[in-house]
C-alpha cells in the first residue's frame, strides 16, 4: 500500500529543503495535490478488488447486478426465477423464432431431420434447444437421428444483468442423456466485464456439475449493439476479452469451451477479434444457406470452425416447434460422468415454458364441458386428468394470451382452454343434445395460424360424441378461416381442402 505519510511530510526528500517562496507556492497548490492523490488511491483500491474477484467461486444464484423487482423468487436450488409477466422483457431469446440462437442470421431452409442424414464418427448431427421448444420427447428425437444436443442452461438479462436458469435445462440435460444423446450446453451472456464473464462461467459450471456433459460448453453473446443492451458501449476488444475470460474459466473447470457467433460477426473481425478466439477455443458458426446440409456441404464462412448451425427451421420428431440444427466436425464416442461425481436429482419439465401467464384468482365453471389437462396443450402428450362440467366450480390461478387457463383441481395444477370456461356460476338450463351444427357462423376470409397448436375437428363441439380430431395444426402453418362464432368461440377453417372447426382463441390472425 502507498505510504500516505510520505506524500504529506514536508521533511521528505520529495518536498524538503525548499526555499520559502517555493514552499509557499506548494502550500497554495497542496489541496489540489491531495485531491488528485486520493483519486489515484481510490482507483488502485477498485482495481485490487476487481482483480481479487477473478477465479473465486460464486454461488449459482449470485449476480454482480442487484436484483430488481422483476426477480420474483428463487427455485429449490437457489437460482433466480422470473415472474411470468416479466419473462418476455428479461429473456433475450424470448421474442426470437422459437428461441433460435442467432437473431441476425434470418430464416434458414426448411429441414426435416431423419436417420438418413450422413453421420460418421467425425461428423455428427445435433440440435440446440431451450425452454422455447417446450417439453421435448427425447426418445423420439434420438430415433430421428439427433446425435447431440446443445442445451441452453441460462442467461444474463440484457437490461438488469441478473442471471437466470433456463427452466427446462435440467430436464433436457437429463432426458437427452438418458436416451443416448450426447450433451453440450450454452449460456447466453450479457457480461460487461471480465469479472462478470467469470461469474457466468462459474455459475454454469455449478449448474451442470451433476450432469454428464460430453460436448462443449459454449459462450453465446447477441444483441450487444441494440439500444436496450447493457453492452452497447463496449468495444470489440472489450467484448472479445469478456468471451476469452468466460471460455478460459470453463476450460479451467474441466470442460471443452466453444465460442458461438453468426458468420457476419466473425468475417473480417467484424464484431469479434476472431483470430485470438480461434487460437485456443472451438468455434461454432451460424450461417444459413438456401439449401441445407448436406446438399450444401459446408458453410461459406472461410475461418476456422468446429460446429456449423445451418438452419433455424428444422423439424424433428419429438420437438413441437422449429428448432436449430447443427453439424459438428468431431465425434465424441465416450460417455463422461458428472464432474461432481454425483447424480442429479430427477427433473420435471416446465410445461409453461414459452408461455406467459397472468396471475388471477377467480372461480370458474365450464360453459358446457371442458377437459382438464396436465399441460397447456392439446397434443397427444397432454394427459386428460378430468372433465369439468357446467355447475362444477374450480379455482383459476392464471390466464395466457395463447388461450389457456391454469387451474387447481384436487390440489393439482391443470390446464383448460379459456374459451370453454366462464365466471358465470349460474347452472345452465338442461337442453336437448345438439349435433354441433346448430352453431351459426359469420362469414369471413382470414389467413390464420395457431398461436401454438390447435386441434381441428369435423364438428364445432367437444361434447358431441361424433366430434373427432381430424388434424392438429402447428404454429407457422397457415390456412384460411371462412367463419367465426363469438358466442361459443369457434372458427370454421379450410385445412388441406377440408372444412374443419377449431377454438378461435387458439388462432392468430395474420
């Protein structure tokens, strides 16, 4: 530590033996000297504290930025969790195409993954996923030719700097590995300095310690030039230093580090000093050709890379949304155990992933009859727990813009289509059975797509015994709506040449 007494001692060699006139002038300027010295010492203290932070283990729920009101609680492991209403604003991947990693690359070619894709011991095919892919059937994904999965484990919010876990990360790591799929992970960073980058890497290492991680641990940083980003003022050199700090810390923790970016960010060192990154770390590049791999055998990016994300429009059995698909130019045949030596506790999926529910507290009943499901989905993987009929009441705890209600039934959380429910608890008068075709429709000519997915029936009814599901349409499939009924909440549509019926609240008008 600098000796303060030396600075202010007039007998010191630096200030002593001065004639009277010079001594008087020194006294005149002494206050300015004192202020400058204090500022220098304060800077030294800050640097010492910052350097002392490097390499220290930080709890998985810690953040260098104070939690804001958007942090509602922590989960059982102490990780920050968001309230539903703030998730859209805080998660940097929320508004992207089904959580696709790179927001600047555009849409890739449509790909249906199957086992026919040419894989070797040195060339493997995989997906990258987050909670926005919903609850994945990893057994189906494995049978479709998925050899590895890069799973998002968490992110640092671009606005607040708080670290959050991906709510489906543990389930995805556990179930993909259980079905023979090699697991890698990535973290969505918005670190503004090396200390925060090390904090992120330590958080990731703690989070994945009990899981079998065979493929790399990747650093993903996007949106840093947007006006709302806390990284906006950073230089290319500063961003690169942050990435290096994260990746080096991951290496020191015993994992294989990898850097992810779009080819446009890497070419000619546009946004990153790629030369310094590719010397020590694997590079994962995103570039989407008009014809996908293997028709296009390699990316147009001319730099060094080990993994290529070639589309964000992939379709894979067991994954209900579009998904990024990648080719890796390495194959890891070994199966690593967890670095901690422990086995992770069983993880359940977040069935509300990708949906925003607004909290409510009201009592509802069925307008006629409604199925209560274990997840907000009409797909075959959603189990019907019970059927609620008009006159039976139930507590509703949330509603979503996608047309679902969250309810509590016999102590269990269940879900039902909102348009089938009512807060009018007066029992309906008994009516004679209807065929469903008594419903009157107002003619229209709209292009629609499901908000998530929707069952298309041969009749506008779920209670009619003759009403059957003919098809299930997914988000991104477009078809024509020819009529609607606001009273019962049904729409008439034309799908693959057939006139069918579906719940209006599950549709989005284009």
